[in-house]
């Protein structure tokens, strides 16, 4: 039996399982991060000075909290909130143990990306709708989010790619996925072929997601 056949039979099932675990961590974390980050981004915009719900205290508190969380490297955050993670999901290892720190890591970044996307919406368009008596919540949903779609898509693409990188680091706490595979087989067992395959898969994933994000952003920009 050739070395290639041995590799395919011995390692491909494990690699396939790791890919599925990575997709699970990324997809679940992204959904919850968007559910948290999008409203936070909108709230940051609304509470800014001069906007509909202007509140300097709320804006400054949110701004500081988001900056603090974003300034902590994920690998440090991973260990720093282990007690909180265990309290929420009952464990600090495996896929479940990685999802909480991934959400805590990604949600503030998405909030900031959303804020930056919404702040770029033409203020003249917003004022025109306000002058027609359109309510703030309708302006947010039908005007601001709609106008900012290309920037939001590109922002979410960046957040998604960052999450993939974070899941690789989560492998250090036995979270599973491609990072755990590379660490256990590529580093601890010195199986460089597994490391090369893992890196190749990650490159393909990131390139594919970035290309898809660019195409969707370009599509909505034309619309």
C-alpha cells in the first residue's frame, strides 16, 4: 500500500471530522455573535451625539466595554473566561467550551463593524426620511441597514474569517476542529503531512469565503 493510500485511509476520516467540527463552531458562534453584535452596533449609532437616542453615558460605556474586549488577544480571553464558560455551558473543553469565548471574542468586533458600516450611510438620505415622518425603527431597518449592506457583508466576511482563525487557537483547549488536529498530529506527533493538509484546507476556506463575500457585496452595491 502506498503512503498516499495509507494517509487517505488513516487520516482523512479524522480530517473530515475536524472540518465538520470547525464548521459547527464557526456557524454557531457567528449566529450568536450577529444576534448580539448587530443590535449593539445599531445602539452605538443611535446613542451617538446628535442621533435619535443620543445618550453620552450609554455610548461611552458601550464604547469602552467593546474596546476592552477587542483589545484582549483571543488566546488570553480563552483562558481568562474559563470559569464563565463553564458556568454557561457546563464545560470548558470541546466544541461547547469553545463557543462561549468565540462569541465573546466576535460579538464586540461585529458591533464595531456594524457601527462603522452604518455611520457611512448618507446622512442626507436619513434626514429626508425623517422629514417625511418615518419612525426611527423603520429608518434603521429599511434605510440604514439596506444602504449599508455591501459594507456589512464585507464586515461579516472579515468576522467569519477571524472566527476560523480563532477556532484554530481554540484547539489548544481540546476544542476539536482543524486547530486541534494540527496541534495533536502536526505538532505533538510531528506528522507534517497532516499539518500541510490542515493549512491547505484553511487557506481554501478563507479564500472561498472572501471571494463569496466580495461577490455578494458587489451584487448589493449594484442594486
